[in-house]
């Protein structure tokens, strides 16, 4: 059974800055050699991809969400993994 729950993550950006994000995870993507979480960033109201090796910590919240249509994410996925 699938549960759609928001998560809080601590994410280290390419420049090393650590940020806190509240996300709605929708999918995992593999763009060799990295795995990405494809998510809706609830605080920025935007689609984001997060490299798994940069997620420092993740906690599920007791906040369910309704999955967004996949079309919301397709344009964002073009070029994922191109800038390492």
C-alpha cells in the first residue's frame, strides 16, 4: 500500500549550503551515476529534483498529500543529471 506523506529533508546544495525543505516526493529517478528524488517543494511551490547523495537527513511528516499529475514533472526532468 502506498502512503503519500510530506517529508522534511536537510539538503546540501552544490555550493555546500544546507537548507531545510518540505517536499512531496513523487518518484525516484536514476541518471547514472546518481539517484534523484523528484518532488514538489511545498515551500517554494515548484517542482524540484534532489540528488540522493546530498540529502543529509529525511523525516516523514504526518501530512498527507494528493499526488500531482505526472505532466507537472515531465518538463522539469529534461536534462536531469546534466549538471553535476
